[in-house]
């Protein structure tokens, strides 16, 4: 993922673990800049807010959402 400066306030907030399957990583690797950087930054933000505005819970799944 793209490198960015740590926000001192971020250490005070809860963090979630982001798991990306290998097939998704391969697809991400094929994306060119500047799109990769934007997507990467948005994925990094999921660590602090795993269900941002606009997410949809997947039907018949426990704790799985479409972002």
C-alpha cells in the first residue's frame, strides 16, 4: 500500500485488521497510478472505519460487506 504520514490522533482510535485475498492483490497490482494510490489510501482508511458511508451488508453472510 502507499506510504503516508501517521496521524498522531490515529493511535488513539481503534484499529481493525484488513485482510486482502491474493487474487485481489494481483488485481490491485495491475492498476496504474494515480488510481492505485487513491484505492490504496482508501483501503488503508478501512483500518479505522471498516464500514464507511455507502457500504452494503452482503445477503446471507455474517460480517461481510460490499464497499
